[in-house]
């Protein structure tokens, strides 16, 4: 049965993916790697989030 609401098919077609990790930014550089990936897939990746938990640990999402 088809929906009469035109918004339902549009919402059903959307897909969101969130990748989140916590890293010690003194031992690796995930920000630089993520920037390269973001530029390579620019239309698909809309934004990123970088949060400092303490002097050593950051959340990347």
C-alpha cells in the first residue's frame, strides 16, 4: 500500500552514518586523516565534531 503523505518516501530515502571514536591525539593524528577523507567525499560528509576531553583525549565524530 502506498502512502499518501509525500514526506514519508523522502524521509525513508535518507541515510545517516555517524562514526565516533576517542583517541590520544599525541600518539596519532586522526584529525589530519579525517580531513583527507572529508575532502575526498565532500558531498557526502557534511560536518565533523572535535571535542577535547582532557589534555590527551579527543572525541572525533
